[in-house]
């Protein structure tokens, strides 16, 4: 009797092991439980897993049909698969290289908080009147001169219309940390009623400070945001350094019509080194 039952006991044990690691099977293709990541939040344990599983089932069905049609052999599809594989491997390498660097600690976070009072302790919420101006680069200096002589945007908009220069006007509230970093130093010098102008890819960005209110952020509230920013900055520095190191040790030859590109590329690499050395 024991001999007869033994195979069934083994079979049941195998099914139990499979169910512990596999969430579902789609035409015999398994969907492992680990594929259900990211893990649901503690506030709603397990609530995201069923929806995620249904998404993976739908995805697996589509992949099976793509394989049935042999779409992976299509040159365009195979090129996209190869590009995605390269991107994943490159990011995995940077992840590993970044893991060797020291993560920002409490001292780093507190120092960043102290050194940027305009974004935290002395943070302001500004009411701004803005113009997004489309004009050629060679007319930016002319626009800046107009801004220097005017005291409100209404006069500037009249001038823009007389010059047939396209623009869009908006009024919005912005915190200083929501501004592009390149314009922040000049913006902080503006007083109520002042007009500032900055160059953009499409032309210019003109703003007038209407008013502001104090909106400080405590160290406790800012801590996770600063930690995330510092971690991204470390990752960016590691990526730049690794690319430089690998390029220095590689033989890179530009061929055919891409040969003239080599001088431009070398100039860009040199500029990247210069920026990195000054950081």
C-alpha cells in the first residue's frame, strides 16, 4: 500500500513547491511570483498583486503570439531588442558601480539643507507673470534691452505685438526650487515688480515677480527629497567617471562618413572632463 501511495506523495510535493514560486501558467509558460514586484505598499498589502498578475498574463499572451509569428526575426524588432538589452546591461553596470560608492549620510543631507536656504529654510512661493517668447537667437539681446527699460509686462507685450513676435502669457505660483537651476541665482535677486529674462531653446522666458509668501520646508520634511537628489548626483558622477575611464582604455575609430565626427566627439569628451574636474 505504501508503494502505491509514494508516487502520489511525491507528485503533490512537487506541485506545492511550484505553487510557492509560480503565480500562474499561461499555456505552460510560468509567471514567477518574483515578477509581481514592486512589492505592494504596507497600507494596502496584496492589493496591487492581482492587478499586476493580470497585466503579466496579458503580456505573456501577446509575447507568445509574437513568437508564433516569429516577429523576433524581423530586423527592426531584433534591433530594438538588442538596443533594449544594451540599455539594461549598461544600467545594471552603473547600478553595481554606484553601489561601491558611499551613500549620502545624515551629515551630507544636513549640510545640503544648510547650504541651500533658498530652497528650504527661507523658501518662498512666488506669484509670477510669465511670457514664453518665440524669437530668433540673434534678437535675444534686443529683447533683453527692452526688458531693462520697461517696468511691466503690458508694455513689453505691446512691443512684442508691434514686432510681430509670437508669445504666450501665463500667471502662476512657483517655488524657487521649481525653477531651472541655471536661472535661480539671477531670479533670487529680483524684487517685487522686477522683470527677469532668460534664454531658452525656442527664444526667451520673461517673468515679472508680482508677490511672494514665505513657505519654508523643515529639515525633517526635506530629508527624503535631499537624500534622493544626492543619490542621483552620486550616480551621475559615477556614470561620467566610468564612461571616461572606459573611453580612455578603448580603441574607438570613426569610419566612413562618420570620420569627421571624431573631432567633435573628442571635443565633447574633453569638455566633459573639464566640467567633472571642477565639480
